[in-house]
C-alpha cells in the first residue's frame, strides 16, 4: 500500500498561495528598486543643473534665466517629493506583502511538517510489517525443518 497524505490538496493549495505571495513580493521589490533608481537619477540631474547654473552665474545671467532656474528647481522638488511619497507607499505595501508571505509560508510549513511526520510514521509501519513478514517466514521454515 502506497503512502497517501489525506491533506495533499490543501498542501498544494498552500504551496500555490506561497508562490503567489512570493511573486507579489518580488514584483514590489523590483518596483522599489526602479523607483529608488529613478530618485537617484533625478538627484543627479538636479545636481548637474545646479552646478551648471552656478557656473553660468559666475559668468553672468539674466533675470529670465534665473527665474527659469528657480522654476526648474521647484519642479524638481515637486517631482522628488512625489517620488519619495510613492516610495514610502511602496515600502509600506512591501512590508504588508512580506507579512502576508511569512504567514502563508508558516501555514505551508505546518502542513509540510505534518506530511513529513506522517510519511515517517508510514515508513516505520512499512518496515515493521516487512520485518514481521520476514519473522513469520523464518518461523514457518524453521517449523518445517523440525516437522520433516
């Protein structure tokens, strides 16, 4: 008789849920990385613009150029603020997803451990039955030796 785990369907469901949560977590982590890269790129561009404006100021600039630089700086700050807010929201979502993944994984591990215990019990039972059959065969042969 082969081993049959009665909760096999539930274990497969838990494994599928764990994989789905892990996929979500990976997707969010990728989004976080891309957003951080975008913020870093924006910071580099703003620093470069600031250096160019300082260099231009040394040589002399018009009021219109100065006003345009101020508008650019304001747009940068607004974009930076928006990206940081998105990053904060995404980090919060990542933490929630991480918590959900940990819970789903824990539930799957409980079932996996139960399956492993049941399999070990089954194997012990199988070994005992095999040993009992061997013992009976030995006793039958030995009994036949004395009767003959």
